[in-house]
C-alpha cells in the first residue's frame, strides 16, 4: 500500500514500514538534509520542526529503517537568516551529499535555497508558507504547508459569511508578509472584498500603534487581517486591544501555534485564523480522514517534548514522511527517480490535510484542508 509508511508513523515505535532489513547499520543510509530556523525570530516555527525531524529519524531507525536502510539526518540552524540558509543548503548538497532536503522554515530561507537545489538537482521539500515557493512550479522544489493565498481565501470566505466586505490589512515587511500582502490584494478582487487600509510593520518592531491608529480612525474598515509570523503578530494583537479596536481580528496561518497565544496573552481572545486540523485534533469529527493521524501525532509529540503541538511541527513531519515514502516508491535514492516519486504523491493523509501532488502542483493541498479556528479561553476552538 503506497502510503502505509505515511499513515502509520505517528503512533508507535514499532512502525509498519514494510520490507525492513534486520540490521540497518550495514546498509547505505538515506541521507536527509534539513535547514531550519531553530533559533532567532522564527524559532517558534523552526524549533518544533527540528525536534520532529530528529524524533522521527530516531524512531524510524529504531524500527529498522526504511527498506532496511537507516535514516541519516543532518540538520543546520540558519537562525532565521536567508544567507545562512543558502550557505547551509550549499553544504548539504556539495559536502554532505544528501539525497533530499526537508526544511526552509521561512519563505526567505526557502527562496534563498531554491536556486541552489534547482542547480544541484536535489529534491527539496519546504516547510514555509508563501505561494511563490511553488508558483510557478520549480522542478525540484515542493512544500508541505498551506499557502498564503489559501489563507487569504479562507479568511475572506469567513468574512463574507459574517456579512463583512471591507478589510484593513497589516502585513509584515518580510518574505512571508510581502507574499501574503500580494495574495491578499489579488484574492480581495476575486472575492469582492474592498481593501480600505494597507499598512506594514517591521519584523523586529516592538510597537505598531501608529499603523493601527490609522485603522481605528478609518470608518470604512469592518475587519482587520494581519499577515506575519514570529513575534510580530503578537505585538500587533496586543497593540490592537490596547487601542480598543473592536473590529474582528484575523491572523494568517503563520501564527498557528500555542506560542502565539502565549505571547499575545489575553489580547488573543477572539482572534480567528485558518489552520490545519492538527491544532484542533480533539474537535475534529470522527469521520474526518485526518482525525487518526493528527491525534496520534499530537500524542507522540506531546509525550516526547512535554509541550503542546503546533502546525509547524506537523509541516516537518509531513515533509519527512513524504520524502521517505517517495524513497520506497522510487526503489532507492536516485535523485531523479526520487523527485518524480515525490511529485507522484497521491492521497497522503498528513497533519496538513490530504496531499495529492502533480507536475502542476507541488503542494497538493486544497482549501478544505484548512479549518477556521478562533482563540477562546486561551485555546483553539473550531469555528462551526
């Protein structure tokens, strides 16, 4: 069964990988490279990604590897710096000679790595959100998270369901924020949403009241969308409440982590955003195809690290599982065959949704993979 590896790896150490050899140490390793932002401004995304990659590489090896081959994981921390991401990507390709790369916590890091993997012809599964990573399609580049375009679509669909048609946008001056702004502008035209304010802030800004005051004084605004990641969106949210703005506040999937709620504190109450089913695993209906996968992954993660799971951890899990399933289907680690096998991924049920890729779609998720959630009493609640 094509996705047996993919669908069974979260629950137990005795993983049903199929075709396992008795001793993995004697076989040629499957070399997985990773670049993540485990430290720096995007650490609440990159740290759980790093933990998950290391955790599952170890669990897979304990269970006998993949077709008897051990997973050899090499992880570099770019600290959130695109230039370091590029340098580490070069090292993974030229020195470590990896078979596939899983990583790129941020859009900036991913876009810095993309031309290098294209030139080196090494499959690369990004963990970042912007649509520009996969549109236009790059032969060797894939991604696991939902796109910023999908986030804008989900938010605006929710707005229209609430009778709201006029949006104020606050976006971060970063790769993810800039792409999110571009996609929001495009989707607004398609969805019949009028953009009545367009403000930006810096990723390291500690106060955004000047921009938010303009929005508070804009009588046309009916809702506000913040597009950013890291600590910035929490700063915006706290300033928003401090100014007494009563409009509905939306965030992007860039903050789909309990860390955002912790950073924003009580100010996060009532915030809505699109997120993967992973953050509301217990609230998903029993018939949801993701229910078993996200419930098991949540249990494994929280038992291993004594901390609450985040969608970013899930992105890394999905990237690793897709890569290793492709190794099985390709019959080895020939890079061209491995790339083709990733592109042929079909019906993989992961933490982000059901993935079906193609030559024209290197992400493979549809809009129904997103759930609208709201912060209620310091936790995520599924919006019915």
